[in-house]
C-alpha cells in the first residue's frame, strides 16, 4: 500500500503543526470511493499491460494500459500526468478504474451516469430504424444515428459489433427507455483535444496530419480531433499538378507546415493554412549546381501554352521550350503539333535565370540542325530523290530529308520538254530532282527536273561551239551565201 502526499496542504513557515499535518493526511486516507465515482489522479507507473494511478486514498488505482492509448496505439500519457477516470470496482488492495463505466459495474449506476454525465461502455448489437441497438450493462439502449458520430454516418452496419463509450442522455421507466449519445462524448473530447492542440502549436511548426477530403482547390487535413487545416493546391507539391489527387489520397498521413492561423469573427476555430511542399526544401535552391547551359536531359511536358511548352526537368523545376525552339524541320504554329502533355522529351538547356527562376530549353537543339554540313551531303549536279511537300504558284517545295526542303521554281519546270508529270504531281509523291544550287548560310536549296541536266549540257556544248572558229570551207560557203542574199 503506497501513501500519497499530493493532497496534503503546504506548510507555510512552520505555521501548520505536526498534528494538523497528520490530521490532513489521515483525512485524505480515510476518503471512501464507490463504483461510479470520478477520480482525478496522477500516474504512478506504467506497466506492460496496466497503468497505476494515485487515487488519493489508501489504495492505488489500476486501469488497463490500452484505455490510455491514442488512435495510433501509443501511450497518450506519461508518469506524473493527471488523468480523469471512473471507479468500476473496489477491493482491499486496489481500485479498478476505467475511462467509462463498463460491464464490471452495476446497472444501478446508470442513473448516476445520467446525473453526473459519466461515460458508460456499450456494445452495438444491431441497426434499427433511425439508429442502433446498444447493450449497456445488460440493458438495451437506443442511440440515434445522428448521435453515433460527429460526422455523417454513411454505412451504419460498420458500427455493429463495436464496443464504444457513450453518454446516457435519457433514463426512464426504470431502465426500459434508455437513450444514449456517442457524439456528445466525442464533442467533449474534441474540445479538450483542441485546447491542448492550440496551446502547444505556433505558426511555422511542422506537424503530422491525416488527409480527410480532397477538393479541386486543395486538401483538407486533420491535425487533431476536430481541428482541420487546408493546404492549397499550390502548396501540395513543388511540381506543377493539375488536381490534388495527383499527389494525395484521402486517408494519407502527411507532414505539413503550419503557415497561418486566422481568427474569424463568429467562428470558434481559426482558419488554418498548411503546406505539404514546404516540409521539403525548394528544389530551385540547387538548380545552379545540378544543371548548366548546354546540358542535354530528358524531361516531361507538364503544360502547353500558345507560345510553347513547359517541361519539368526535375521535381518542382520546369523550363520553357519556346515555339521557335521546337523544330528545325518545319515551322511550328502550335506546340501540340510537336509535343503533348505527359510526353517525355529530350531538351537542351539554353539558359538559367536563378533570380527569376526561369530556364530556357530547346527541343530542336537536342535533335541537331539538319542544315549543318548540308554542302557536304548535297552538291550541284547531284540527282536526289525527294517528296513533294507543297505546291505554290511560284514552284514546288520538295523535301529531301527531315528538316531539309528545296524549292523547284516554276521556271525550271517550264523549261522541261514535258511538264505534265510535274503538273500532275501530288503532295506525298516521290520524285527524282536535280540539285542546282546549295546555300547553307541562308538555308536554301534550288532544284530542277533531272532532264534539266541534259539541257544544261547542250547549252554548254552550244556555247563552246559558238566560240570556236569555223572550218575554211564552211566559212567560204557562209560568206558566199550571205553575198547572194
């Protein structure tokens, strides 16, 4: 038997005599408890399965350790903490305590439970119209469905078979009409939890919470029973996301940073703003060490705009591929012509602006410029195969390879002996062409029909003949003919 001194008055400079001190201590030891009494005591020790409580009487109290654990199965109290419990039964050596009157008590205690608002233990036995049947100390009690939980009960059958704590709100007809409420008890517990929460936190703290529901604009996260905060979609991830369920699901346990608590008029609880992403460092802090201009990397297209595409090159770090940096091969008018959201692409970093948090990227530089070294691959006089891309009034655009297109002027076509094949040519048709001129600096190739080569050879031959001296007989004949005329 352990004697306690917590309730003994303090002696003030020796004014209390030993007799008064002993009398005070003896009065405390003589206090009697009865089943159903509420006891406020301090934890003496914590065992493997039970916790021992100083009841302020001759006998210590004992309560099952499980009753003092939180929802995560962890001990919610330490040695020296004060707890409020109820007497279930007594013996000469110990007092059995509980957080609620349980079956170990007596049915007569129900009237006292109503009067003293003492929690009672009950087992949900079934679902009936409007609520539940609950067994309380061998008596049938009714719990309205609206009083089973603080939240709306969508699936009442989930509660069947559970043993829970309730408050008796009505006890009539000698126990034939008992109405109970779990909600009222939960509300009281939440008030205590809220007070404890707000007394212990401040802006800037990192907390653990549970995602309760997702909205288009963010996620609601429970920090303590009855205490919720909201993390805006922009605070869920350093990466750009379209909707909260891209990164979170209801029921997830997350670390959050407390950004702000705003007290609103007419509201009991403040508006709490949270951030999930700020529990990790800003990825931009290390961009200048992780990347440099000229690097070629793989990224993911996260967003398209009228002027280009944003490509994520690391979680929370994206850069812009301007529409002019998308292709060497063709003129791009819309980003959708080249890439789509979610696609993995190769990009080259062109520039990094750490102050503005901007990165300029290029897709076409990653692919390489097909015009580089074009004069080595294409020479005047070469016969090549091409594909008609587009017909214009001034000529034909013929693709020679991806990104390299030549122009066959209409004048070159008209010089052909037979222009019909060229007039009948349709986009997509392949055709043999003659390379006439290559201008790498201005990215131009001039083409002609292959038979233009024969014409050019004939002109060259004719030009050579025109400059050579004519034989003597021919010269004489020409002169004579000229005189006669």
